[in-house]
C-alpha cells in the first residue's frame, strides 16, 4: 500500500498522462464508518484485523493500473488513472461499497462494518493532486455524516457540472 506522499506523486504523473491522452483521473477516498467504536468496543487487535481485511479487499477490487494507499487511520485512497469516461466507474464504486460490508469481532461480540466513499475527478473537480484528494475526502465525510454505507462524487455548490 502506498502512502499519501506516494499517491500524490502518482496522481501528478497520472494528470500528465491524462492531459496527453484526453482521459480522466479519479480518486476515491474510502472511510471506515465506525473504526473508533470498533476499537473501543472490540479492541485494537480487532480494529487492526479490520484494517488488514479492508486493505486486501481494496487491493482485490482495484485494477493493475490503480494505486491503493492509506492516507489516515481508517481512511484509504484509490487512484484510478486513464479513465475514458468519468462516469464509467459508477457501477464499480457501487459494487465496492456493497463488497466492503462485513462483520467483524469475536464469537460473542460482533459488529457490522460499512464504508463511506467519496470521489473526485481530474480535471472537473481539481487540477492539483492534493486538492483532488481533499475533495474526495470531503465527499466521503459528507456520505458518512449522512449515515454512511454509500458513496458520492464531490459536488461543489457552485459547480453542478460534475461527472455523474
């Protein structure tokens, strides 16, 4: 898994490629909806196991050209370069949200796990790597605040020209 710094460098390179070949670059931020509660109620070791399982599922979901990284505790980012149409990943992201639902814990104490996913697309939402990551993160936070277990594109209030 890549770090945030490595993801930013890979984003910059993907932006260069997208400018040359007329494609899009998407970033997805995947947040675990209740990691803190899981750590408090089931223990840090269960939380650590959850992070490993989520990382494995994200790696399995992504394409060979994608990059998956950890950007904060319980928060992952996926870089999706060379997209022909920004909307072409919508069905895949919906499936990702469904695939991430799992139950974790011990025999007598179990919790359901869900994720909130936010996405942003270059060049529609930002032209700088850090800005694109931040906008995807804000979209994930908006989803989490609305109850989680869903996904949304970044949609600034003044720009309704987003890819979905």
